[in-house]
């Protein structure tokens, strides 16, 4: 078996490998069927080629959650894990409209394919030759053309660029780095704005606001209610201090403004929970825009430091929060909850916790009953008091 990874990929991309991958895509590869299939294929093809094809087919299966054309793309395990999903990458690429962009640390091309797909001039830079081989082909699968350069990103030629996107590594030889650490470091990435004005830096969603200069924007991106990642935008591309972006079946939704102050003095009314509770999207809470959401929905806070919002009447629909109808609201008393849930005919239980300590999973198991309704038990604080609510979807 050839030890050159590029030679192995070229063979896999050739006629024999392509036919093998097509066959695997249509075959049952679950459980024992995969073992039988592998045995049968090794009678017809080189064992190394079969192993590479089965690995690639498995990665393509997993990648279907991120990419619409995953079946035709190329992946490594680490490259797939670190790649942005296609909807997130396409949303982000729109900021670079009309620019000549260099994608630093491009990996397998999750962002490169989105940048190249609009016809703009794009160059991907990475040290990993396997990822560069994949990145160029992945961009082509999505209809774009990308130039690739093998280089340390610190030495990349940016002379012809008027836009840079960088996805610094957050994994090292010892595994995942601590939150806020990356290679290259965030400070180096931010300094790129001194060379190329339009800079975007992909970051973990746990990024500390204070690590990004005050004239930059921090965007937190969620797919539906799942917070995916953050991105820091240089002043040339920024539109606010923080932004919460939600991508769902209805499109792209953006909420922006100045984040809530650390002292909790937001100017938003505070009052006891009413008949409705709004549970903000995690992108909103990470962006510190709960008070902006309160103003947009006409709701009040249940506590100055707690992210739940409430209203007496049903609030207007919003992509930035999940509405819950309140069945019961009272000071937190875990001992009384089982009987209360039985009285409310509750069986399956989800638990949401903010502001109180507790094991959410253990509590959900304890409270599971035989009733016909599914409810959300909220353990939180209201007016600086431990508080509990039983809610249902409207």
C-alpha cells in the first residue's frame, strides 16, 4: 500500500476508486453488513483502497449534516469536525462581497467553498497538503474555483488581498486547547486588520468579549437553537458590537446592538413571571442581547441577571427565543414537584436551569412520570429568589 497520502487520494479519486465509492454510497454499511461488504470488496480490489474508500464513505455519511453535496466531497476526520457547516459558511461569505479573499487555515475548505462559490477570487492557505488537496476539490464540487497555497499562514502573501478570513486551530498535539487559546493566537489574527482592513476570525462560542477590540464586532451563530460558533469582524466589516444570528428553515435572522452591562442595570423592567416565558436562543444570551430582545418583544425580565423573559400576554413570534406557556409558577420547592407534576398530568419532562445549581439530567429522571403531557420544568431565580416554573409549548 502506498504510504503517500496524496497518491492514495489520487487513486481513490480515479476510475476504480470512484466506482468503489459509488458502490459504497448505495450499499448497506450498518453493523455486520459492513464487515461482509468489506470482505467481499477485498476479493475484487486492493485492501488498502477498500479501507480508504470505506473510511471516506463513512466520513461522507457524517458530513451530510453539514453539507448538501457531502457525497461528492472529501474529508478527514479532524477536517470535518473543524469545518464550518455550509449554511454558516455561506452566511459569513456574504460579508466579503466583491473582495479578493485569502482564507488562512482553510482546512478541507468549509469556508473556502462558500467564498469561492460566488465567483470571487479566493486563495486557501494551509500547511496540510492533504487538506489543501481536498479544499480545492470541495470548492469545485460547489461550483467555485479556489487557488491553494501550502504555507505557514504567518508567512502568507496578502499583498493582493482586500479581505482575509482566518480559522485558527483550537486543537493541538495534546487535544483541544483551552477556551481563548488558538494557533495562531487571537492577537495575531486581530493584528491582520493592520495589513488587510477586512478581516474575519472564526472563534469558539465561549469567546470572552473582552478579548476582542471594542471597535470589532462579535457575531454568535446558531442553527435553530444550537449555538455553533462565533466570529470576530474587524471595523471595516463590523456593524455592531455584538450580533446574534439564527439560521433556520425560514432564513437568516439577525439581532444586534450593545451588550447588557455587567452590573445588570439594563433599564428593562423586572417583574414576577407572568403567563408566558421566553427562553432566548443561546446566540442571544452569548451576545448579551437579552435586553435588546426584551425591547423587541415587549417583555420584561424575571431577574436583572437572569436571561429568561416574561409577559402576561402571549408575546409576538420571534426566531430569537422559544415561547413557553406557564402552567405553574412559585418559589422553588423540589420536594413538592413530583406531586405538582402528577396533578398537572405531566409525564415526560425537560429541565431548563439558569441561576440555580443542580444536576439537570438527574432531576429530569427523578421527575419523569406517567402523565400524558410533556412539560419543561424551569429552575431559576426571580427577583433574586429561587423560583420554579412548569411550562408547556404553546
